[in-house]
C-alpha cells in the first residue's frame, strides 16, 4: 500500500528535558504509521534515538546546540530535505523564522504546547495545559496518552479500604532526583506491610543513591517498564511528577500525589488541583520530606478521600485525547 503523506515529528528529549515530548509523538505515530510515512528529527541523544528506531521509525539527530541559530538552521535544512507535507512540532516555543519557513512552503503544522505568538502560523495548536475557552484544542480533553488508556478509563475502579501498594514514578529522567527524596520520606512512617514500588526511567542517573533501599523488604525497584498502567491500576496511591504520568494515573482513577519537576509541570498540577483530582505538593525540589510523608500518610488513613480523588480523576481525564488530536491532524492533511 502506498503511504499517503510525509510527516516529520520534531521533538526533543533527554535527561533535562525528560521523555514526555518523545512519548507523545510515539503515541501519535502508532496510529499514523499505517497511512503516512513518518520521520523523527530530534536533538542528539543516543538512548532516545535508539528507542525510536526500535519502534520502526527513521531518526535524524541534530548535534551542536551551543549556537541556537545554527542549530535551528540545521533542523530546518534536515526537515526540508525530507519534503514533508506536515511537521508536528513538540518543542514548546517556536521562533518566527522556523514557522515562517514552513508557512512559505505551504507545509502544514501542528504545534504542541507552543505559547509563542508564532504558534498562530500553525494550522492546529494543541495545549492540554491551557484553559478550554482559550483555544479549539486546549484543555485536559486533548491530553495525548497511549490509546490503551481510552479503554482503561472505562473500567470501574475499586478502591481498597486498606492500602497495600504505593507506586513512585517520577519521570523518564527525574533530573531533580525526587525519587530519592520521596523514598527518604516514605521509609520513615509508611507501614512495612505496604509495598512501595519504584519505577525508574531509562534516563535516570542517580541509581547509586538508591542502593541502600535495595535491601529493604517492602521497597521494590523496576526498570525498563513498557506499560506503567499495570502498576497504576494495582496501586492504592501513586506519587508522580506533573507530566504525562500524572494524567495516566488520573485516567485509571489512582489516588495521586504530585511533585513537580519544573514550572510547566507545576502549572499542570495546579490545574488538576483546582479540579480536586490530585494532592499537589508543588515544586518537588523545594518541598520538605515532612510534608511528603504527612500528605501521603493522610491519604493512607483516609479511605473516603481516596475514593473521592479516584472518582473525580476519572471524570476529568477520559483517555480519548489522542483520538481528538488525530482527528485534527487528518482534517489538516
């Protein structure tokens, strides 16, 4: 079968940036690959490049980022050489030169989380973190998760009266090492009959800091986890960052405590907090261990609060955002 269009997915990721942009594009790619020819143009990162290639997509890495103007020129030249019909930009804010280059060649653009004025040149701007009334594709209903979550969201979630499992997963890289801080807090007062399952991302660089907990009976570590939903569905409480995993946790109705890694995540968490769907602890780097354990133990002790959080979370995130975005992409093409 002849593939209809060429689409370039322009996204970055790594230790400092995290994996959120990469994973969002990959979720979309799983549905686009049957109809279109896809290419990834990313920053230089061996682990991410290899990960994408294993999914079956060609990858073009752009190196030498010291000079942003030269870097952007390389990006543009690489993309234009592929002669795409569309560019999906998951790089946050774009420059005027970057957007104008594609506009002048009548290349369609779909931009994610682009708050710059240049986003107006895109045919579609998706931002799940902004108020619904501010744009056609804004708000939590446009959060892009794996399509699996649209099915999982329909499942009735039963909340156990007694907490058995807490999942801790703080991103693909956890640049602020909030995993260690969380474990220091939880080990002090979480009862030993509660298992703490810690999921480490593929770019996590602080494993040596966690060695002392590898011998603790109720703390279990997991790496190279392909499907975090299995853990979230079984967890009575999830301690997560304010990125994609927060939305995944909410979608399956897991009572969720959020420690944000950066300003963007903090904004996400505050929005979900206003909907009474999460326990938001704010900036993970500034929050004290005492506050972490106080909030977590309060949730352990309150069956009613966990039930309410679960119910409100499932109402807020239905997991169908990926299909809403795919519909917009199809309309553009």
